[in-house]
């Protein structure tokens, strides 16, 4: 702990966002950066707590206190090595993680000013790339084992990266034209520039990982053929079955799942050409986003950049508390109202509204009928919904369903192998993340349900450990 009094004398300072009027005109990253000296001072605020709750709350187990101190001392290379000992992709999480660590920081409890851990993490990663600390490892001793990873989202990439570094020959299969999963085709460029993803993929390629794009395992190639070529398989296909709204008018033109718009927009930013009749555009339209999570927020930001006339976001649940929530006390992650950079760009947010039906003219959506609901808790803490009968119609030319995802796609490889599923439809595994098939493991959202990028990375790393142990045991 280089400066034991810094947390008393230095206030939290965030890099902040680019001006709204500027950032709404492009898809460049909205977040700014601090200069190196300010970043060093922010790192000095870490108290090096005897019980580091930041470490406890981090799914990958980052040793935040260690690399904060190294940044303060100007030891950026050592900070990067410390950071990547637990996190394969700090340049991703440093941009898009909700920072569970900051919510559990002792300074958040005492003065409401946690250390800027997430921003510091991103700064370390960017310094490492810019100063050449990130050098592909070319002296990896090979084991002779071959592993297939199905899916190239954060879980699949983390699993592939770890297995490759352990000496196994890894091939990643991705059904889309780009690798990265939702990092590449789900999260908007204004939150995560895709050059950042491609930069990391190039490092992995240089280290020996093979990527096969445009290959849908279970359709283009059967799992039995994969199992015939590889010693083990990790299924990291994500949770891509979206939650639907099966109400009257669902088939009207202009009602889309959120990812239909977000994936198309990411392809357009990458240079793809989309026919006008296939383009999902919010330009000049009244947009209604149904669902209050991060995906809904991404739809809000994308719609604003298209030039929407008005954006409204509704949520069936009650409005979360502002600031603190007694149901989720420190050091837990607080379930409180989250206002994203996209919300600040223009959005009418409403809660306690259930969708009754979609209304249209000439086959196109023109509005959505909603009903106000109220929630109550029983003696066991279970929430129950009651309808009030108060209905209204919200004008909408474009409706985006952003209500989350229910489970991985079952058609294809899951059905072919008849993998056992849990009650929610996720691929069931044991403690080692081994599925009901003797050589097939599962990681990430496909295994535990839709969650955070940092949890997917942790799951991928854990799966890699189990696969490595499995392959070593087979050789005995």
C-alpha cells in the first residue's frame, strides 16, 4: 500500500462520458479516459483491506489490491501480469462489467466513493497493449490432445485460451461470420469497440488457437464427427432463446426481438450492407423497448443513434430503489435503479406495466396496449402480481422485445447428443462442468443461464481446468 492516506485525501474521479450531443451522432465508445497521473492517483485510493471484499465479489477472483498498488507505483507491466493471472480479457470487463467489486469496496460502504476498479482495469489493459507488454506466447509445449470449443463468446474464448496455454490444440467453432459471440454481435460498438475484440483474437491466433467461422456445429457438421476428431469438447453456445411475448398482434411488422436490431446494427457498423426492406431502423419512429435490463438499454442507445422521434422503455417489475436497497445490503450487489449512458441520451422510462396486446394497421404495429400492475410480497418473500384494470395505449412504430433469454438453443448439437437439461432448459452439468456425455463439457450461459460477461469468463476458465484434468487422467 504505497499511500496509506490516499483514500482520506483523494476523492473518486471518473473518466465520464463524451458529451451527449456528440456521442449520439456516432457509434464510437461513449466512455472517456483519464490521464496517467489521475489514473495513478485513483489507484492509490485502494485501502489494501485486510479482508478484500472486492476480491470476494469478483467471479474471476481478481486480486484488485495487488494491481492497484502496482499502478500507483508505476509498475504497469507487473499490474497487467497480476490482472491477467485471474482474468483472460481485462480489456472486455474493464469496459462492460457492472463492477461487482466496486459495489463491495469498503470505501463504498464508508463514504460512498469506491475505488474506480473497473476503469483502472481497462487502463492497465490498454497500457499493456500500447506499450507492447502483450506478446503472443510461442513456446507452448504441446500435449498432443485436441479440444473443440463450440461457441466463441466470453466463456468459449476463456476456455480456449486457458486450454491452449496448457498445451492442448484448440479449435473454436463459431456459427457466425465473426468470432466473439455477443461481445461481437450483441453489445453495441458504443460500449465495446469491435477492434478491441479482434485485437485479442489475433493474440490467440498467434498463440495457436484455430478459429473456424461460419460453422454451425449440429447443423453444418454433426457432433459425432466432432467427437471423432477431438479428445474433448466444450459447449459454450450461450443462451440464445429469447423470452417472447405471445400476445395478440405479435406477428405485426415492426415487432422484433432486441438482438435482431442489435446484431444487424453491429454488422452495419462493420461495413455490411443491409437491404432497405430488411433494415430495422428507428429513424423518425416512436420506439417502445419492453424490458428494463442491459439489453433494453442497448436498444435505447441504438435507437437514439438512429434518430428516433421518441424512445420509451417499460418494465413489468416495480421501479428499483434509488441509491440503496435494504434487501441487498453491502457487500452484496445492490438491486437499485441503474441509469445508463444510453438513458441519459433520451428515454422515457416506466415501470409496473404489462403488455396486453400489440395494435396495428395494414399489418404494421402502431401502438401497444399496456396495463398497470401492482406487486406484493407474501410471508415467504415471494412476489405476486395483481392487475389494476388501468389500461392505456403507447404509440409505437417499432417495438423491441428485450426481456432476457430463457435457455440455449436445443435444436442441433444439444438434441443430437441428447444432453440432459435442468428445469430451466440449460445444459445440466456436475461440479466439473461435465455434461451427461462422457467427453462433453459445458460453460457459460449455456450451462448456468444468461448472466454477466465476467461470470462467463470465470465459467470458461473453470471448464478449462476440468478438461485439462480429464485429459491428463485419460493418459495415465
